[in-house]
C-alpha cells in the first residue's frame, strides 16, 4: 500500500543509459516495434487437453482442448483432434483462462517518474525497461502475461508507456508487445499537487498546486500542440505545392513533447489518465472533448461510480483497484462496488494492480467485482483479460481464448476465483514461461536446507 | 437497496422495552432481542458441520445450536436457506480505530515518541465511530486486535468488537497482550533482511545492536521494579510491564526475519515471557522449534512480496509449513489504515492455495486467534454459551465470491450502514443525466 502514495522519485534520464534504446522513432506512432526472439519455430504444436477453458469471450467450455500452432490459438473446443507430434499438456482437472493483462503496472521499469516538470511527454518507459526484475517473474507466476507499464503520477502530462509481454528470460527488447498502440500517462489530483510530500526547504514548489492548475496545464499544452500541428500541416502543404525553382519551405522546429500530444489529438496515442475524484474526471473528459480526442482509460478512477454515465458516454475505459480505499483523502469515497456500477452503466472496466504484489493475485482481486455489486463470473474474468486488451488496443491479438489470437494462457489447478487455486503454468505465444513443476518453491528450499543441516540453536541473546 | 431498507427496518423493530438479562454487551441501549437463524448450514469450526440447523441467539449469547432446535416464541427469524453460519472472524493485527486516512495530518494516531511506551493504553485512541469499523464488520470480521506502532515496546493491544458506542463497550479485552518489536539485526530494509537478505550496514547495524541492548536493559529494570514490594517513586511504564513479566498476559513480538524470531525467543526465555510471534515471514525456518516450544504465530499479511532471496511462494507457503509442523497459527491483515481488515479471510485463502489445509485456514481466522488471545471460551466458534459474534454468508468466507448477508456482534443484528454500502446505494440510484 505504501507504493500507492507513489512519492515521485525524481528519476534522472540518465537511467535510460542502462537499458535498451530501441523503439519506434517519435512521430511514427503506428510503426510496429521489432520483435526478436520469442516466436516459436514454425510448425510448433502444443495442445492443452481435457481442461475447463474459460474463454472470456464465449463462456466456459468443459473437457476442452486448446490447440496452439506457431504461437497462435489454432482450435478450441471439446471436439478438437490433437495432431500427431503435438506437445501435450494434460489439462485434466485444470482451468485454462486467457493470460491476465494488468492494465496498470510499473514492473520492469527502472524509473517511473520524470516529475521535475509538469509536462514530460517526451520521456519513454520503453527506454528504461529491464528484463530481470523479480517482480516480473512473480507476476508471471500469478498468471499475468501482459503489462501496461506506465509512467508515474508525479505530473499532469507524464511520459510514454510501454506495453509488454512477460517473456521472462529473454533479452529486454523481446518484452515489447509488437503492434500495441503507443500510449501516454496523464495524472490528476493529490499526487500531482504534491500534497502528500514533505515540503523540503530550499525546494521550489512546482506548478500546478491545484486541480484548477492541472486543467490549465492540459489546456495550455494542447493549445500549443494544436498550433504546432498547424505549423507542420502548413509546412507539409507548402512542400507538396512546391514547384520547380521555388525556395524549399523551412520546417518548424521539432518538439518531442508536442509530437506526442499531436499523436494524442490524432488518435494515434492512447491516454491513460490517473484520476480519483469525479470532479477531476469530468474535467479531463471535457478537455479531451474540446481538443477532439478520447481518453482511452481512466486509471484508478475511484469515484468513477459517481459519474459512470458520463464516462460511458465519452467511450472511455475505467481501470480501477478492486477495493483499496482511505489511503489518501481523495480515496475516502472509494467503494468496492465501483467496478460493478461502472460496468452496469456500460463502461469497459478493468481491475489493475499498480503493484508487483497485487499483480501476483489479480485473479483474486477481480473476483471482488462479483462479491461487491454482483457482476457475472465472465464479466469479472474480462476485467483482467479482454477488457484490458480493449483498453490497450490489443484485443484483436490477445485477451481471450479465440482462434487466431496469441496463445497467452494461464493454467490454474482450480477455478481462478476459488480460494485454494493457484497458477500451475503460464504461456505466452504458446511458449511455457512459467511452470510450477519446474519452479523453485519454498518446499524445495526447505528440503535443500535440511540437507545442508542448518544450525537451529538459539543465538539471539546479546 | 432492498437489503438496506430491510435490515434497517429490522434494527428499528428491536423492542426497547425488554429488560436486559445481565448481558455483558453494554453496547446495547435497547435490550438484545431473541433471534433464530434457521435452515442454515452451521459451521461451528469446532466439531462437525450441521447441514440444516438453527442457531438461537439470546441476550447476546448463542443460546442453542442444532438440527432440531425449536424457534423460541417471539424470536426474530432469519431464514438462511442455502446459506451458512460462521463464527465471526478475528483479525490478529490491525491499527483499526487509530487511522482514518493515513496520508492526512491528524488522520493517524498510532505512534508515540520514544522507544518504550508500555504504559500506553490503545483503547484511549480507538475511535469507535471510524468508518473502518462498519466496513470491516460488513465482511464478517467481527473482532480485531488493534495496537500502536513505533519503537520497541508499543503498549497494550486490545481485542475489540466491531460494534459499540464507546471504545470500552467495543473492548472484549483492553489488554490482551503487551506489544513489542524485536529489532532487525544484521539485515537490510523491510522484507529484504534475514539470513537470505541484505548485508549488515555499518551504522544501521550498530543502532540495531544498541536497540537490542536497550530492550534487555529496559526489561531488566522493569523486572527489578516489579519485584519490589512498594516501589517509590512509582514508575507507570515499568508497572505496566508487571503482568507481562509475571506471565499473566502474553507478549506479542512483531518480527519478520529468522534472526528477529530467534531474538524474540531469547528475550522470552530470559524474562520468562509468554510469547506470541506476529508477522514472522521467515518462521518456516524454525517451524519445528516453534511447534516444540508451543509458540503461536500470527502469520500474514500474505499480501506482501517476499524478499528477493526466497522462492516466489515463500509468503504464501509459510502458514502451511507452520501448521503442518504443529504450530498454532492465526492470520493478521496487518491493516495499517488502508482498510484491508475486511480482507482477512483472503490472506488465509492465499495460504490454502500453497499448502495450508482449508479447514485449518478457516480455524486460523476464528477459533485459533480466539484461543491465542485468551478468549477461546467466549469467541471463535459457534457453541452454546459463547458470545454471539457470527455471520450468515452465501458460502465459504475464504472464497472472495461469497457474500455476507447478516452480521451479529454481541448478539445484535448489525445494520448495513457502513460508508461503502451507503455510497453504493446512493449512486446506484443516480438517475441518468
């Protein structure tokens, strides 16, 4: 819970030097990120047989087989024939669900807050990813396959996100989710106001200190982005109209901050907006409308239930905690029925972790939407799978167990929402990246220690 | 909405004219009514389940339990067909009542200055009208241990019920244990220390070692003080340690690492303390020792990340390893004001996925904590004569999907007037704009 306060670390950009530098060039938002190692060799066949398959799109299938070819789901159902040569995973007694998608994570990021300025749309999480954090492995062991790795909430317009698959053990540039639309983090409320941080002597307070100021930062930034966009459009038009012998027009100065905001206005970059209170949420929905774009997801959105109709009307997704509340003043009206009310009113809702710890048991968190407000089991499953894929713009390739999609799967020893269930196996693109049978467990460590005869005499007294 | 109205209606119907029959529950202005929960699966937690039975509640106590129990005349009947009755759950580690909103100045009242505050009475700071209380109760957690933080001796822990007009009415016991922390020695930051954790670091290690010496010195002085017949001048802090030093109340040690556990056991040996360990993420290393010494362990929260140096499932598997070795365990939510106490049973659920027997998991949030905290004769199971702290639910309380439908504290049916239910009902009814 401490991490929720997200006391912004003033992360130097130098941290980027330690990590990978690959990425699509700015301004080419729709360019696919190169994908290196993880695609299994052509012709690879995997079959999970005789399992209960929770598809997240078409209900639950009993005694079903999931057939995977070349990393994609090739067939699903009770009457699927397993071709010869397929690697068979016996799913008897097991439950298979789509790999869990955590719509709000900071795992894998070396640093998350470039909070020195109110607008840092030029910085990129992609540049500070690490592949070796244990948090990643442990999320994988909780059935998580995809993460929306977000910039922190230190400033109104934060940095660009990175959507990754947890291809544990592969080089860092293999983590990136090929083809996932780029995004950016915005933030509102107390964290941006820096109300919960000690005012250090000698440190100049950063604008804005109020929610009013936050609106102003947004409107001012997008006003400038609009002008910048117009300058570029005029330049491009002038170049197009250029005749032989005429002087080449001079291009406007490139502005990496405004490039990202122009992409937002052009619908090429998804906005994930950290927000709590209903008033600030209404504000950002209005700002987005005025500048002609849609907020892809409201993050946390703890008071979303108060204005669920307005969020639904804006076509905006909501990504919330299951039941966290009271850790800040702006979280005092949070209720565990938030997801249910928003879903009831037509909002695409997800439950996220925002924490390496909660990511390990996101399936337990999603079940709370059934408990509080009574959403259906399938709707609750979707809140950590298909709905998250929709919010991240990757629902055509992952998020449900459907033919043609990536074989991103979590295999449980019981129903994912049942109390004694745990993840046995996690697959990404049809490859097993976690297998409890091969994992190092506490039981094994205890055996190991017994063999090495740990001294058990009391030695604590001085 | 229906449920809210119905239950508020019930509460209003409780007849005020009935005379109280000497119930210990002074929380009631009106005398407690007689209730009968019928057609229920009764899960006493001790003894076998009753597939379809009746629980009669009278004067704050469980008056009858069984398959063939008659409904007393005039009893308010709750038909629990298809539902189950469980004893109210007990959370063995919270700051409930002391923290309303942690981030707001004035929103928490948990930490006194200085290392030694055995004289502090936690009930003094428990806000009986905190929004956290109704919210905790709404999921069937009817009692919690609450205590202060900071320093080496934090003062008395109280066992409080999740209802009552004053802290003293809420209290099952104002002083169930003396709370101490054994300082972390030779380790790094929280969750990173211990045998498998970080390296001792210069000044920090020196400070920790000094804290260990300070703890011993303080306890020696307190022991000497309490052995004197008429100590003058009086020292309220030392005197407050008298019951713990005489073994009349247990000392609960908040510890994490193996070395802290060993250290706490050594303190207990030196001063002949009745010791309970709490937290104890590395207790699995000493499971046999703890079982042999009959030291109960409050485990959890399991909703924490393990140290980097242990297997991924270490936190989840620790309770099961202890229980299998014969250690009596109970769970804490560790709620420090985040409003997690209601999630107590899900801490146990995570452990059942990694080796803890589900029945033991249920006992670890009911009868085990009642016994550990010395109230096993009053709380923790559905048995005749016990305080009627219990709830009716749609199923296993360790299953997140289960919904709690009725909660009784000290024999009183609790209204659904918690902050979350009220906000839910209010905004669910918001007309389309």
